C-alpha cells in the first residue's frame, strides 16, 4: 500500500500524452475521453496524498513528484484550452498566464525558502487547496463540450470557475509572498 501513492503520481504524468491525444481527436473522444482522463488525474491527486498520509507512505520521491505531476497536467490542459480558441483569446491568455505564472513563482519561492531552512513559512495552505480544487473543476467543465443542466453550457461554468480560480491564485500568491517577504528582504525573523 505504501507504494500506491507514488504509482498514482507517476500514472498522472504518464497519462498526459494520452490526454493530449484525446484532446486533439476532438468530438466524443475529447468530451468524454480527455475529460475523464483529467478528472481521473484530479482524483488521483487527492487520493495519492490521502493514501500517503494514511499509510505512512510519504516518500522523498513522492513529495517531489506530486506537485510536479499536478502542475504538468494543469498547465498542459490550460495551454490546450487556450490554444483551442474556444474561449475569448485575451481572457484565456490572461487566466492561463496568471495560473501558470503563479505556479512557477511559488515553486521557485518554495525552493528558495527551503534553501534558507524556512520552507514551512510557504507550505501549502487552505488557500492553495481551494485554488487547486477550483482549477481542477474549471478545467473539467472547459474540456466537456456539452450542456450540463437547464441548457447551461459546461464551458460557461468552466469560465466562471476559472475566473474564480485565477482570483484565488492571485490571493494565495500574495499570501505566500507576504509570508516570505522578510526573508526576501534579507531579514531573518524567528518563528513564533
């Protein structure tokens, strides 16, 4: 059971080319196939963390690969959605830039803070978890091409959720930067 979390994380990475292929096939393959692959990846993101903590299966490899797998899948999906032209180009470009830019910024910040021995100051918060959940839900709705209920298009729900995710993305980035600000300015502050 201890190896299952790492297997699920690696599976997420291996599913990215399959996801891309199904996305470009379009039609039913995209609506159901790519959407299902992404939804499965989102569920395994939750499951591998839960299983690793539950069964003491947290490993250095899993700790490294889990956020990488998440960011690769999300960035790939957002770039494909952005390039598809199904959203207004400026909106898709801005939202994708905010989300991907934040991921790069916070990953670099966490690495730098770890070198200072202050990684705990920028560990994952509830804001980051809400942001991630909104992103995953938004992408699922954006991938699915059909109506959801009462004639509401999945894409409209996806755009609304992606706007919320981008707002949460900025909020969480500001909070992480604020927590790291003394260190960024070269001031060491003792942990309380």
